[in-house]
C-alpha cells in the first residue's frame, strides 16, 4: 500500500443508504459522447469505474467529496453532485 492509500484508509465513510449524493444524469452520454472517460481515471477515491463495454459505473461509497468529477465532466455536464446530508459522507481523520 502506498502512502496516499494508507492515509485514505484512515478515513471513514457513513453511507446514506438509498440517497446517493452523486448521480450520472444520462449513462448514454458517457458511453457514446465521452471518449476519454476521465472520471474513471481522475477520481481519487475510485468511485467511477470503466466497464468492458465502455460504460461508466458510479459507486459513491468512499467518495471524498472533492468535486473532481464535476470539473472533469464540465464539457458534458452529466454529473449531478451535491454534498451528502449532515452526518453522512466522508469522515476525515486528521493527524
């Protein structure tokens, strides 16, 4: 495990079951219009994965709430992103 992964492992995440704070608006846009699938490469928490058929899958568990996906997808504006409800989401451990 590298240093970044060790530090990320110390964080905890409270899942708000059934209420994801990030959604892909239209999966077809990812599949057909987005050639680079940068979200799968740039998400520091690895929430976006690329399937064998070119589909992008989003699993918000462990999201760091950094907003990288919003910036990466600004050309297509295909990501709905908001902060999780209070008490849910990433719980950073400092120190």
